[in-house]
């Protein structure tokens, strides 16, 4: 045994003998700390966002009362010193609602089709196509909104302006559609097969199984998908900035020109607003409002996702 | 009611020692005369609030094969994984008691588990070769231990494969992917891989349960051959297998060590009623 | 209801018809979505292809649409995605390895995980504001490629982390156990076994993240970094820059229809780059994903 090659490295080197104290393995520890640091970057990003937004917004709210900001019905920071965010919020929600009307029903029905009806070969084609479509940049949709959708809307509704909330809604709706389909389809397919079979065994039609068994079983996940889509629609920027226009309007008419929170930030950023001025700080105040709104929807969505997990794990 | 139905079951051929044993088992006296390689003292183990092992005390003699038997969930695998501290990988586990390897405790935070695992090799239930070449699989252990030099590694790889009775089958395909080997070959590769770190204890967690009878038989032959160099602890739910390969057998039930003794003795003349019931197939 | 009738009744026929109608409705919805999206892409090609030529690729922005080009924007974008990949891959994969291989199940890990999921949903323009406050002003990087890349890194980091985590989770635990049982340390196990096995999946995620960085305009506009009238090729990370999507935005927002054509041509270039990236991702998944069968 002593002459065997396998013993070239004797226990003295491998073994735990004589090593009552654990060796330090500095390299391992350094790597552990470095990896921890990488994870910390994500926490620091959130902290950074909050600090930057709150610090500058605090300066803003020293000059403009929060009450005025939240309840004022006019937004005209440059000309009239009016800082009511309601018109921007209204524009944002109007575009979001329009997008939801398009994306949610079409998205859910498509997800049902892919999960319950489509053959696996159809699914294998449609899923990657959806992935590619989800990857098309926002600015491309913005271009389409101006060049294609807006003229179309104006042909049907002559009263619409060149810039209108409807065109923005339509493109944003189709932008978030792939996301709604993907997320909902994953959720629907996660519903156990046994549940479907139980319903079929009781004489249910495919419609019954889908509407009364599968969708209700997946409802938390579907709601989460919808909330994420809404959050995405609210944060959508370039398409909306191009299509919806730049006039803050308190309206629910989708044919009007409106300005969203994101579009406002773009508008100010593009101009040469000097740092430190009140107008410059409006970016941060509006950004904070945007961050809080989307964060609320995201956290809500996470909560629904957690409910799905509880159910199936 | 239940009693009556179980009585109808045939009892005879299930007693494993009725099979002729080709390989002589070590006798009880031989076992008693050997120094303990590992001694486990009042071991308790918990997964969170659930106790998986309670008060297990067992001697594992050097250069013998110790089989751990018992029904599913009895704690035999948990016990095995305590011996090289693989349970450390699982969150929320706790261990009490003492495990001594060659006179030194292996529990406690000061023990270098990495060095421990080099001395206590392990083979898993399902063969788990790395998705790399045959050579790289076997060379991995020495490599991570700092062995450099192709020729040294080659010698270790050859030696390990020879000992695992695989060399003749793979010597021309050392650079092929290990995943191309058959199931039985993969498992012997995993044994060779474990041998390459030059351990003196080899833990085997149901090493043949996923294999066909022919491959199982090869693994059993191998275990018998390895006995003179290594101390082997094997978990099996196949009593015939325990009877065929082991020198000492320990029967676990519901987290407790019910009985341990020389294999001949335990299978022919169990001291406890539960052991008798289990090895005669009344439950489990 | 009659007890043994297997024959169809008016009621069962109606139910079958409704079920049929519903399936048609679902199919129609899917087709509508896919069709509209394909039509939109068709529209872009139709508008942009005639304007796509060598001059577009080699010229700088101009007052005259027929002379305008994307040379600066394209080079800037390539700079941006290169640096973004350089920053986001090590940090993102490192964070994923930490969460999957190092951190114990704890409140801290759940917090980091929840935080990453939320960051993935933060609008990209908010990252632009962070970039403005942090990189452009606080760190005084000005409107440089470096500031832009760092901002984009933060935008895509959640994508990289989540994709890498998923790939790491797909590596069977038996591989880790085998490695640990041979006396490998945690990092040796990760570096020699887990990461190589997870690489195809991680690569796919990284390419998706780079595609996202390539198409993002909002954060760059918000940080005020992307000037649209850059008439030189940026040569170092501290140069000012434009970006392809920002350039497209600028042209699309102008009233003259000629600029819309230039924008469409630039979009064709952008989409081509994105499709190339995606094709690479598919190739990586196919080529390297197949070799490992567990």
C-alpha cells in the first residue's frame, strides 16, 4: 500500500490530523465577502433611488406644499408656478387604463389559448415570437404610435389631435401584451393536471374546465401578472412621450392630448434646465410619485405571487 | 384483524441468510478485536424541530463493511451523512452528541469539514458524475486538494479506476464524457472518484439501488475487495445485499438504533423483536 | 335529465357549441395580438428600408434629413452595451451565486430577493433619475459614456441576477453534493462544477439583458446624458455620447416626415442588432444546452 501511487499525497496533507483549529482559507473568505458585496449592490440601488429622489424632492417640498402638489389641478411649473400633479397623474392613469383595456383581455385569452388549446408545436412557435416581441424597444413603439396609429385614430375620430392618449394607450397595450401572455400562461400551466382531469371526469366541457376550474385556481397569479403589466404601463416612457403629447390636461377623454409623469420627466431632461432650480427639482418630485406608484403595484403583485407559491408548495 | 392477515404471509425465503454467502463475512470475534475506526456516541440529530436521530451509539470497526438497514425514513441516510458532515449543507439542522474518527472529534465548529470529507469519501444513491470527461471526474478531488501535474494526476486516476474495477472498460475513453457511460459504469466511476482523494472511510448511500442485477453484483464484488483497504459504511434497504456484503449490520427504526451486531448474528439470531420482524419481512 | 342517455341533447349540444365558440375566441385573441405586432414590424420595414444605406451608417446627425446618419449613435450604443456587459455580468452573476450558493435561508436573503424582484419592476426612467443624481452629479462623471453605462448596468442588473439564479437552480443538487463529498470548498464547487453547468442559461440571460440595454432610451434621456447632436465618434468612456434609441426618439419627435423615414431606417438597424443578439442567445441555448443531459 505504501508504494501505491494513490498515496502520493499522504494524509499529512489531506487530513484533519494536527489541525484542531480550522484553517482560515483566506481566499474562500474574500470570495464570500465579494459575492455578498455583489448582492449588496442591489440593496444599495434601492437605497440610492430613495435617497436621490427624497433628498431633491425634499428641497422641492420646501417651496411647494405637499398638499398643493397632491391636490392642485394645474401643472405649469415654468410659466405659472403651478405644481399640481393631478393632471400628470390623470394622463398617466388614462394611458394605463386604455392599455389595460387592450392588453388584459387579449393577453388572458391568448394565455388560455396557449395553455389549454394550442398544440405543443404551436406553443413552441408562439412563445419565442412573444419573447422577441417583448424585447422590442419602447422607442420603436413610439415611432409606430406617431407614424401609424395616430393617423389611424384621427381617421376614425376626426376630433382627435395629432397627439392623443388613445394612440399612446394602443401602443402601450400591445407593448405589455407579450408580458401578460407569458406570465399568465406560466401560471395557467402550473395548475396541476389532476385538477383538470377531475373536472373532465365529472362531464365538464373544455369551457367549463377552463373558466370554472383552471382560471379560478390560477387567479392570484393572473392578478399578479395584470398588476405587473399595469406597473409597466405606468412606467412606460419613450412611446408615451412621443405619442401622448406634452400638454398636462385633466381629462378622461382619450382623444385629448395629455402628459404623463414619465413624459414630463423626459421633457424637462431634454431642455437645459440648470441644476438646483425649482423646475429641475420637479423631476425628482414627479419621479418620486412615479416610483411610489409603481412600487405599490409591484409589492402588491409580489404579494399575490407569494399566495400562489403557498398554494402549490 | 391485521394480525391475521400478516400471519398468512410466507416467512421462509425472506430470511436473507438462507442464501449461500460466497464471500466470507468477518466473525463477531474478529469485529470485537478490531480497533474502532469511528465511534458514535449518543448522537441526536434534528431537522428544525423534527428529531431525525435519537441517542444513536455505534462502533464502526476498521476495515470492515458496516451495513445500515431499516425502513424508509428511519434515519439511516441521515446517520450516514453525519459521518462526513454533509448535513451541514442543509439549513436549520442541529446535531448533538459525539462522533470520533481515529480518536478525534469530527463535530464542532473548529473541525475542517473540507479536510474531513477528503478522508471520508462518499458515494451516492444515484450516480452523479460531473458533466465532464472520465479523467476530469476522477482527477477532480486531487485537483481541488491542490495536486498539480498531469503525470501525477494520471497515476492517481489510473490507480483509482483500477481499484474501482473500471479501468479496463474506460482506459481508451478517458476523455469521453462521463455521462456516456452506462449506469453501472457511472456508479463505479463515482466510487473511483471517491477513492482518488485517498480516503480511509467510504460511505455509500444505497449505491446499487438504481442499478440492474448484473451491475449490482459487480458493485458488491467491489465492496468486498475494497474492505481490506477501507472502512466502509453502506446504507441499503435491500436486506439480502446487507447480508451478502457486510460484516456488521445496524438496524435503524424511527430514528433509533434498535440493534447492531455482526451480520451473521443479527440475521440468524436477532436480539430484538423489531429486528426479527423487519428481517423476516413482517414490515418495512 | 334522463339517466342513461349517451345521446346528445339540446342542452349538451349548446354546451359543446359554447365551448367551441370560446376556443375560437381565444384563438382569435392570440392571432390578433401576434398579427398586429407583425404588421407593425412590417410597417417599419416598409418605411425604413428604402432609406437604409451606407450613408446612414457613416454620417452624423444633420439639419437635412437626407444627410443625417447614425454613425455616432451606433458607436455610442456599442460602447454602452460593451461597458454595461462588463459591469453587470460579474456583479449580477456574483449576486446570483451569493443568493443561490452561499446565503442561508434567512430574512436577509428573502429581503434581497424581494428587493431584486421589485427593482425589476422599477421604471427605467427612475434609474435615469438615479443616474443623474448619483453618477452625473455626485460622482461628477458628467454626461459621459461611463455614466450612461453605469446607469444601464443598474437597469439590467435585476434581469441578469434573476436569469443567473434560475440557471443555477437548474443545476442538480447531486453535483454539488458530489463535489463537497470530495472535499471541495464552496467556491471550488461553484467555480469548477456549478458555474460551468449553468453557463448556457446565464449567457442567455446576459444577452437578453444586453438587448434591453441596447434599446433603452428613457434612462439616458432622463440623466440628460445623451446629446443628440454628437458629430464625432466617441473614442473613450469619458466622451460624450448619443445612443441609437435616443437618436431615433429625436428624429421621430420631429414634425417633418423625412425625419420619420430616417428614424425608421435607424430602427431597422437597431432591430437588426437586437435580432443578431437574440439569435446568439438561441444558438448558445441550443449548442451548449444540449450537451448536458442530467
